[in-house]
C-alpha cells in the first residue's frame, strides 16, 4: 500500500485562493483536511504579504551589497588583530609612567640630569631624526609590499 504524501485537492485549493473564488465543496474539504488547512494558511500568508507591501524601488545593487559585506569583514578582522597591539601599547605606557614616577621618587632621576641629557641630544637629534624617518619609510614600504603579496593569494 502506497502512503499518500499530499492531498489530491491541494492544487485546487491553491487555485481557489488565487482566484478568490471558493465553492462550498472546497471549503468543506479544507475544513476536514489537515494538509489543505496548512496549504490554505501558507497561501493566505503569501497573498497578504504580496498585496500589502509594495516592492521597494530603491534596492541597492547586489554587487554593492556584497562589496560592503566584504569591507565589514575586513574591518572586523583588522579590529580583532589590532586589539592585542592596543593592549600592549597601553601596558607599555602605564609601565613607562610607573618607572618614571619611581625614578623621580627614588632620586635616581633629577631635573639636572635631564638638562644634561637634552643638551647632549642637540648634537645627535638631527641624525637620529633622519634614521627614524628612514626606518619608518622602510617599514611602510615593507607593509605595503606584504599587503599586496598577501592579497594576491
């Protein structure tokens, strides 16, 4: 014996709801058949949603939506990567401030010694500044090169 998976009146029920014309026979059948009751619920739901809501005319282009989602993914990934760096920087600043306070409190670091350090820096500040600029330039070129290399894969 073959088990029936759906009611044979189901297409008739759908057509009657689409045409907004129901006979007494179809109404009685829907009242007595669980499959057709479910079908009627589904058809009513779709009809009410399609008739009451007009389609939006200002929908964005699918490619733009995809591009925005990819951009959000990259931003989230960058934020996750930057979190440990931010934590380490914060800890480093707190430790530096703590060490400076401890040195001033302990008497190891005095204003007169700072004046001598700054006086000697005048002789080396320009070469040090040039070295720092070269280092930053080299690092930025390396980062852009790696970024381009990694994005190709």
